[in-house]
C-alpha cells in the first residue's frame, strides 16, 4: 500500500505540471504578435512557476515530515530551481514583449522560442519526476 504522504506530495507536484503540459501548447495556435496573447502567455508562465514553487515547498514539507530527507532536499532544489527559472524567464519574456511593442520584428520569434523552451523544460521535469516515482515508492516499503 502506498504511503499517503508520498502519494499526496506526488499528486500536489504533478498536477500543475500536467496542467501546464496540456495548457501551454494552445499558444502554438495563436500569433504572439498580439499583445493580449503575449501577456496572457506571460501570466500563464508566471502562474505556473508560482504554483510549482508552492507545490514543491509542500512536497518538501511532506517528505521532511515523513523523515525522507533526501527526497525533501530534492524537492526543495526543484522549488529553488523554479524560483530562479521564474525570475530568468519572466525578465526575458518582458524584454521581448517590450521589444515587440517597440516594433522589433524578431521579438515575436524570440517569444515563441521562449515558449518552446518553457514547454520543453516542463516536459523534462515532469518526465524526471514521473520516472522517480518507483524509486520513491520503493523507499517507503
């Protein structure tokens, strides 16, 4: 029987990642030349990063309470990575949105590259966490 704390922590972390995996590709269907679309994409990424930070903090606390300090440290590192990535990512998104508003023709292409990068990093992180589930579950039995 799976440990309820482990199950809770994994669900809390995987839900926002799964949501983003499904929501982010919708922006591939619209032009990022439209200011409202670019701002909506920025808001989605901002919300994703904030949600990941808090989900990973919750996961960290859950594993720490379960005396699984190595996993708690790993989740804490993911939270720190999400905080750093949020800062890095939003600065670049804002710069490209301003550049596009100022008439830079290549800014929409750079926004699209950032979009692809964000989706790829989420997919890789999601795959790594899903791949770690058997190892985390085995450690509890």
